[in-house]
């Protein structure tokens, strides 16, 4: 079913086609086609109108239908014209490299003094997922180490390492020593399915090397994290708080072994505690703070939310060049936040194929849908109407769950224990390899594919994992095939 809409306001966007197509490495003609498939409702194009039973519309009206390497990089097709223009500005700030100040590109200077990547896309390549480094010294791979010692700070969050802060930065500006480097070795873990088929997993072991600013704490907790794909984040922010709370079952009152609970975290802007939604442990309350935190921690870019530089011991950051106070002004932070909020969600593929439907039934049968909730209706987004009241299929409850000792990082993060992780959304999981050339999953990228990710589940998910291992090969393949359509 299609709706015909007008194109009276489409002209301004055409002026940006050549610029944006070059930035995304698309030909202008291919980019024009993508615009025609993803422009706003004010444009004269045919927009598919999904219904409640049409499972292909993973993001409701924000769903896109490009399954190429650009699958995670298209704007939601139901934005208004001004939001579309702001999306382009945010895209530029997200994808282009930030540089050391002072520079002629003053909108993007102030990098460092310590950092992990030169740009947001350095971790989220093509708006997709990062991975562990492939060799010692590789940079901009989309993986980093969180650092903390035992205890909580005044706001209930983790306490940083005294010398190296809350995040290890493996890059630095000229004449400043990089904090350290890290290497990964792997321990092989083998197992066997009930049908006799064997499998092998790799457990990563992290080694921090070349410490340049004194010793690291004896009781340090190190938590590796890979960057997630960027799709549908604004839709997750638009889910009503009461809806999230309806998913909770902290005391497992229904005796199914699942006891999800929300994280309550510190909201810097409101100076209060709010429900966490973003980050691997749901430690950020909203996208603006998530984006500002990433600018500060990953690139050393200050904002009004996080105005302090990551200054290493013995270095006076007041004597170093900076890109202003703050280095990203509020209007540009808003552009990147809108961009991060309005990337469209790719549609499901082959959702009506019998084998795929059988795989979905198995997914539900072994209770994966208790945490990876298939369908949610968003509430009212505070600033972006296109994200409000959408029927979405994110396959998450955004709650914390105990995933067992094998996945523990021993690092508390507000209410989250070392064993607890937020249920990651599964939408787009079948396109990660197309977009990023790998399929590394879980918080540290240890799983090399979907099958391994399932086999690492423990804790509240132990029973579902065991049921998966008891399936025969044909049924396991069907369940994985279903997940690859998301």
C-alpha cells in the first residue's frame, strides 16, 4: 500500500546531493535514488505504509529499504524538511575527522589531547559496529577499554582510575604521550551440542602495555567495549518510561528465570537520576548525553555537558591548544544528536519465508523473546515527531540482565553489576557483515558470529542457551537464519 505525497519542498535537499554523495562515496545518481527512497512525507514519492502485521517494517515509518553497505547510513524517510537539512549537517560532523587546534576548520578542531578516534565514524564505520583490533597498534577499530576501581562516586557511577581516568586512550596529539596500548590474547573454549556437533569459542584476555603516566590501580577493573551500530536510537529514546517499566520483573515473579531491571543513572543536564537507556550497561539516560560523552571520552572534545579535558597526570591542559570552550557548541551537538536519533532502520528481509517463520517460532520457543522483546510502540518523542507513536521491532527490553560469570567485567556501573548487561537491540544484526565486513558480537566483540553469541549466554539466559544446544542442526540453522533477517 502506498501514499502519494508532494515534492514542493524537495528542492533544497537537491542542492546537497553532490556534497553528501561525495562524503558517502556514492555516485550522485545512486545517491539521488537513495534520497527518492528516503525523503520526507512532503515529497512526491511512493512511501510504503506498513501495518501492524507487516513485520518487514522494523522501524515503523522510519524503515529504509537499502541493504547495501549504506544500510545503516540513511535518514529516516519520514523526517520533515528542516530535520532533513539538520541531518546532513550532523552527518558531516559525525563523519569528518576532528583535528588538533588551531585549524582552519574551526568547526572541527580541538581533538585531544588524548583520544581513541579522529571521528565518530572512526568507531562507527558507515554508522555500523566496531570490532576488536586485529593486530597490536591498530587504531580507529571501534574498540576501547573502560577503567574503574571498586566503589561508586558521588552520583552513583563508577570510580575512575586515579592516573588513567575512566577510559584508556591509545592515541594523542603531537608532543603528548599516549596513555598506553593494549593487546589481546585468546583462550580456546570447546563444547558440544546434544547431537554431537562440536564448537569452539574464543575468550579474550586483555593486556595493557606501555603505561606512560604511572602505575595503574591494583584493583583495576577493565571492561572492553565495541561500538554498536547507530540505527533506530531515537526510537529507543521515544519508548515511554512506563512501557520500559512494564517489562521489568526484578524478583522473577513468573518464575521463568528472567529478572530484568532498569538501570538508574545520572542525568547531567537535569542534575538528577533517570532511567538509563544507552550504552552496554544502560549507563546513559538520553542520546544527547551519550553523544556528548562519546565526544569527550573518545575524541577529547569538550561540550557544555562535559566541559573538562581528559588531562593526563603531570600535563597542564591550560597550556595546550584547544578548540574553544566548549569545543563543540550546543547547536552542533544538537545536529549530531539529531543525526544519531534519525538514522533509519533497515527493513527485514524474507520475513514471510516459511523457514524464517519456523526459526522465529524456535526463537520464541526457547524464550529468547523474554529479553529480546520483538514489538514495541513508541511514545511521544520530545523533539522529533517522526519518532513518536511508531510500531517498531527492536528485539530488546533495554533492561539489565545477569548474563553469567563468563561475560562479567566485574565493573559496577550505577545499579548494573559486573554480570549485568543491557539487552542489545537485534535489529540490523543480519547486515553488520555487509556494512562493516565482520560479524563480531557481544560487548567486547568476542563472538565471531551469531551462533557464538548465543553460546556465550549464561546467567538468566543459561536455560535458553541450553535449549539452543539441544536443538538439532537443522533447527539451529533455521533460528540463526531468522536472526539474520532482522
